[in-house]
C-alpha cells in the first residue's frame, strides 16, 4: 500500500486513490483512508473518528469529528462526509454510495445514512455505548423502512479501536498533568499487590496541591452512615489499611484512605524542602472539604496522627469517633521519645533504607510479597524525598512548624471532644509505643482503656483485622 495513504491529509482536502488503478481497492483500503481522517481529528483534539464516502471505486467525500471546533453536536465524521458527498453529487440522495467510518455510527448518523439512501455502510470498531448498527440497537434492521442499507462491521476493528483507546488514555492522563518539579510512580508498580484490590481515585484541583495529583481509595456507599477516614504515616501508604478495610466495608461503611503527597500513588515532589507540616495539614483539610466527608471515624497512626489529630477541631461537626494507633501529638513541650530520635538518626544516616526490610523486621508474620508492596511507590532515590524529609518535620521545639497547632489540638481533645474513641496499642513498637500512647490517652476526653496488642509493632495495622472488628463494634453504634 502506498506510504502516502498514512499521511495526514490537509484539512478540507479529499484523499484520492492515485496509483491504485492497477487493482480494485478493498474495504480495508478505504477504511485506512477513514483512519487517516480519524488521526487528523485526534490531532485537533477531537474524538478520533473519520469517514469517507465512495462511489464507483472513487472517494467523493471525507469527514472527521469536529463537534468541539464547531460547537456543533451534529458535527460527527459521518455527517460531515454525507454533507460533502451531497454537494459533490448535487443530490442529497447518495444511492450507489458506500460510507466507511472507523466507529459504529450512532442513532443520529444512522438515521442520516438511511435518509441518504446509501447502498452500504462499513464500520471499524463497535461502539457498545451508543452504537446503532447492532451494538445498542440496529436502525438498519427494520424491514418497515422504505430503504434498506447493507451494513458490515469489524473492518480494521483492532486498529480503529486502538486509536480510540490511546486517545482516551492520553486524555485521562492529561486530567492530572505531571508538574516539572515532581515525579509519578509508574502504574505497573501497583499491579496485583496482595490484599489490595481497590481501584485508584485521583484529584489535583485542591488549592494547596497546585496541580499535584493526590491518590485516594474511596470504597463503599457515598452516603453511608459512617465514613472511615484512614490516614497513614511514614514510610507507609494506603496499603497499610488493607486488613482493616474489609471489616469497615462489611459494616456498611464508606472507607476513604488518601496517600499523602510523596507517598503511595500520589505525586512526589523532587525536593525534600517541598514538604512541611503546615502544608500537608492544609492538603488534608481541603481534601476533607472537597469530598464533603461527614459522620467521620478518624483512623490514625504515626504521621496520620501527627497531622490527623489536628484536623477535627477545624470542623467538629464532621467527626463522630476516633480510632487512634501508635502515634502522638508533637507539641514541642516535652522531649521526643528516645525511640523516635533513634529512628530519625537512622533515616539521616541511611536515607536509602529498604522499606520492605523495615516492615519484615517488625512484622515477621508478613509474606515477602506484602513487604515488597510497601516498596512499590519508591522505585528509586528520586521518588523518596518525603521519606527523607518527614523524620525531621516532627515538631521538637515550641516554635517548630506544627507545634502550636498540636498544642491547640491537645486542648481540643482534652476539653471539647464529644465523640467516641478507641485506642489500640502495638506493644512491640520501639518508636511510639505504650509509654507514648499512655500519655496521649490521658489527653483524649472519654477515651476508654486501650486495646493492647502484645505482638503488634509500630505498624499495628498489620494486625488490623481484630482492631477493625473492635472499632466497628464500639464506634458505630
């Protein structure tokens, strides 16, 4: 086939079959001309559908999708081709003509084809949503009509479908374009992770995000009586809650589990300095407002608590309960725990530490595949800015970023909190273990005696089934 057939035709010009006189063109030959029109539509930002009309082996008209350009809902490729053919022949009846189109025609276009009295319609890919030539309905299959048009589908279907898939995939990606100062973990890093079957959700329109893409899980009924807002810490991500989410969903609740910026499937700023306590807190406040979360059970651990425990005082009416695990409020008034200081020192000395190995050491019951899943968001050093930055962001002094708001939060929990509470403590945690949690417990008004997990470590959610079941019983009545 001549190479010129694959070149994009100039807009308004009709491709010809020059050089083809030695043989009879086939349906595939003409469909390739329609494909060139579809490519031209895609280049103009339109849905890539193209059409050509042929009479006596000669192309007499072409058309491509242009509803956006023309502000015209009828400007489908087939309609454009029909109008051009009618002008070329000087007759709105197109008897003896064949229309080739890359996608199964809709009801509007099918009706126009029948009115034009085309002899044949040949299309490429089926359209299971709006196709009117057999997929959703078949306007050509009614014997009552005074004209019968022969329809054939599936010509170059794979190629026409691939063009459409590629177009819409690019548009989905471009909903959240990647900023130059950030990186994005490839999707294939998150394929078939054990115990994590949920589909991703993204947003990038929060004012504080400034275009960064934030990932979150959002499972269960949108108007459920309870919404479990699960906040993770460093170096984890929403995978941390995979053992708790099933029980929360089984109770009829909704589960929302965001990945903090720099973690999980969320975008990762390249510079360590992009991260601050106040900025991450603001992102979470805007996220909660954006999703308009209500009847919230706040579920926190590690940085999920450092940040999350400062949120409810801004909108107490949104929250009904608290589930708090191995975390703290860093007010700057008391020294950080020796375990945390040791962790911070380790991170500074070994910034490329193996996240999977960290989880394996503290959770011998985990499989190698589960441990490896925690490494998925961080394929190389360029994706690890948050892991490097977060240990140093924990407020240590009275004037550190986050210390004052944490003191206000402590006052809120001590004197104003009206909801229910449950505390679960992994007693093997060397960083934010039972002594730290007992001090926090004294600051939470009405919090009952903690649930103790003797085998639980810092990432106590790895024993999360029992915790989630207890939380459903105590916090959703």
